[in-house]
C-alpha cells in the first residue's frame, strides 16, 4: 500500500513540474499556454489505476500469494462458519422450545392437581326449596338447600365410611303471635330410622368452610338464615328430613299450642 502512495505522489509531482516548465515557471504566461501545458503534462503522467495495479502486483510478488486464492479461502471459511452458527442456533432454539413445552406441561399438571384437591375439599350443593307455614305461630320456614359430602373432623365421622356431614341451609320468617326461639335443633334428618339434629361442636368447621352458622332465630327479631351441620352415621342417596316445632305452652294461660311438622327431602348429590 505504501508503494501505491509513493507512485501516486511521484506522478503528481511530475505533472506539476511539467506544467510549470510548459508555462515558463511563472504565473505570467497567457492562460491558453498554461492550460495547454497542463493538458500535455496530464497526458504524459501515468494513470492512477496503472500505478495502483503495479503496486498491487508488486505486493503480490513479494508475498507470493494470489488475491483470488485468499478471497476464496475467506469465502469458504465465512460460509462454513455461518452454517455452523445457523446449526447451533437451530439446536439451541429446539432445546429452548422443548424446555418451554415441558414447563407448560408441568404447569398444567400442577393446576390440574390443585383443582382436584380443591374439589375434594368442597361439598356438593343440592337445591331443595321446600317451604312450610306454621299456622299456629305464623312462622314461615324454608329449607333452601343442602351441602352434601362435606369433609369433617367431627368425632362421629372418624373411621366411618358410611357416614356423611351435611350442611342444611334454612330461612325463617317469624310470626308475631308468640315469643321464643326457632332452634337449630328443630331441623332433623333421618339416620337409619332415627331422626338426628344439630351436630354439636361441628359449627366451627362449618364456619371455617365459609358458611354462615344458623344459631337459632328469635321471634322477636323477626327470624334469621344460615346453615345447620347435621351428621348421619348411615347416609343414602335421597334423605328424608323434617322441621319439627314441639308443642308450646302459653305462659299465664292454661292452654297449649300443638306440635307442627313439615317434611322435605334432600336430593342425591
């Protein structure tokens, strides 16, 4: 490359000297003579391309290598490296894709397990919608629904595969003829021929499960709503139930109010 610069510098110096000689070495010569001398000097000076070509030839002669061979080797190596890089990128992309698919599958499996556990920890709601009206007291009792197959730590549920914890949903609108309380114990379910009511001490797990406990409905407060836990030692598909208001004695009077009974069914889950 240094030879090319020297050749171009020599050519320019020669052209300059010829131009000065043709013009008489001064700027006083007529413009036509100066232009003619510059043109002749340019024609006599070697062309830049020729100087470059000679310089390149000298460099190749010194190194003993040909440009064509060097370029081909570079092209081969460039193509080879590019192919290797593409192959590496494809392999990496394939591995990443496989890992992403595996992670997505694991997440789906985990979500499925969580859903299954949640379903196992929840009861099944069945609608009932049976309503009674106690004509003696004016109370209106509605058996709204039941939550069946609830998980339970109730002491009677221990090691008993035939039993079932049921949450019975009730609504009470109290009449104003009498006082007193409509109790959670007034609601019963049939357990192998025996009517059983409120499962004592199971109200805490009912509340923990997210349900409102029915803790009796005072008539003076107009009634109330909520769920009642009832445990059956022997369950079945369809269960018989009843609301039973016992006979009432009227204070200060020598009279009684006869028992009221309204029956309903709990559908299979």
